[in-house]
């Protein structure tokens, strides 16, 4: 194994061991700063949106300001301790590959720093906390310098190693968590007519959620999933009182998401429900010209790619960067035999760092010359 490849493997595995949940990425941030300290960073901002970092590198020539974003947080999943570099933290591990995403971003920073005299414009590396909860990107926006482009990626298990998944429009669907609290009055089980609760409306909610679902892989796609329902308690002598409901809403576009919310709010309004939205992810919509450019770069460099017919059903808070710049988010295959994301035995494929870096280099050079 060449020294460079071994270096990024060691860094990725060190990050893997420091897995931390959203909002708790302190050790991860400290390690990232340690690595960045060895590079020629021109401007460094830390402690952003909790433990976020923005590292800016300035090229020798005038050009665009291009941001790359890497997510930092891990998942609440216990990891098998037989893995040599297993997570130090109980019930927390990198099962979505964010350790690999950070390693890729560091490799891009290192390449840019070593070639500043040939680079145009600025490279703005965003190390973002709290992606899994949908909070981090929105909070990082207030700390961002002015940027022209923002780029990001996600590793995709099941796809050929290094293959690019490119969308000219929507890359990932919109989603939101809907938390509903309903008032109620319990009664003796012998006198249910004196109670007031959600029980009589359960069928109505089921019918509505089913009517809102369209499981087609086109622009009509939308799904409403009941993930939690608490009505009453374990008792034979007491009817239910207050209730709590969790729904996950998912749609092809933000416009559809607004429609789903309106329909559900209309249903709950007469019941005097208190509604709260959590983990809100807008749809990830790529700038079409960047998708075309990525496709052209992949063709020129003979990198395997596929233009997506339908966005991923999962969501990504990278979507928030669309508010401040042109954006492009893509997938990159991590191997056809790779376990799926969030699997307890998933581990990022170290071979991917070099392949992602190769595409990043070619794509950034093209953008610098736009």
C-alpha cells in the first residue's frame, strides 16, 4: 500500500473510533483540527453550530469560491468490538460513512494546499455537525463566507466501487417528522362515553395517510408513515386520555411536502392538536448546469457514471446550502458487496477515498476555469 493511501486509511479509521452523535462531535472536531493544522489553512473558524469547522484555502490566482461539505456525526448503533478500530463510544458508531466523507474532504484540502500556486479562487471546506437530525446545515449557513458553489457527496453501498450517481435535478427527497400531541380526558372503562380521546379517529387518520401515499417512482411520489402512536396506558379499568403520534412525511418535492402538511393539519385542527415539526429536510435539488459539467468530467476522465432516473428516498440536509449558492450533490458507489447504510456491521470502504478525490480534483479544476 502506498504511503498516501495508508495515510488516509489511518485517518479514516481514527475518525471511525471517535464516533459521536449529532451535536456532540467534540472529539471529532479536535481530531480534524489536528489534521488541518498540518496544512496551509489561510482562515480557520471553529465551534460553529456546536462543533462545526470551516477551513478556507486561498489559491494564487483569482477565481470562484468553491465549498465542499462533509458531515461529522454518527448514529446510535452499537458496533461489534471485534473490529480492530471499533468505536470508543458505546451505542454510537459511524454506520453512514461520515468518517469516510470527512476523510475525503481532508484529502481534497491537502491536495489544494499542496498546489496553491496553481489553484484559482478559494476552497472552503465545511465540516458540518448534526446532519442526521437535519439541524447542522441550516445552522452553518450563518457562518459561511460568500461562496459561488457548494459540493457534497454520499457513499452508496450496492453500487460499483467509484461509480458516480449523477442527478441533474432532484438527488434526494424531502422529509419531515410530524409530532402531534392531542388533549384528552380519560374515564372508567365501564363508562367510555364519558371519555374524550383520539381512539374514535384512528381509522380516519389511517384512511387519510393511505390516500396521501403514492408509491410511484416519479414526481408524484409521496409517503406518510406512522412511526409511533400512544393512546392510553396498560390498564383494563381506564380509557385513554391524551395521545401522542409521530408521522414521517416524505415527498419528491418541497411543494408536495407543503401539500401533505396542509392536509394533515386540516385533519388534526378540530381535535385541538399541538403540532411540531422535527428533523426537517428539504429536497436536495442540484443546479442543472453542474450536473451536466459533472457528467462531462466523468466522461473525459473515463469514470463510470449513471444519470439517475429518480431521487433517493432518504433525505440530506445538504439541501440548505441551496439557499446561498449553486449546489451539486452526488453519490459514489462504495462496492456492490458493501452492506447497506445504517447496518450494524457496515463500515466505510477505504478504497473510496482515492476514487472520490480523483473526481473532486478534476471537477474542481473545471469549476475554477468556468
